C-alpha cells in the first residue's frame, strides 16, 4: 500500500486512487481540475486553503487503508 505524505503532489495522490477526490472536496479543495493545483504539493495546497495538512494526510491514508 502507498502511504500519502504532505510532500506528495496532488496529481500523484489522485493517480494512486481517484476515490480520494471526495476527501479533497469535503476539505474545501474544489480546484482539483486546475492544472496548477494538480502540480502543488498537498502541503502547499493545504496552506493555500487554510487546512491542517496532518488531518488531511490522515484522512487520505485511512481511506487507502480501508479500500485497499
């Protein structure tokens, strides 16, 4: 199983599992289709949106663990 880190690019996370999209949307990241947003690290995107990256990383990893 791949483990998500805050340093990963959003596009790489989406490639791992497109099922992560709802998690991003629920956390206020509605710009996943934007080319520049897909090139951002998760940490950078969290900073731009005022989101706790640790919380989002945990949610993403929990999802991947439960849907492997």
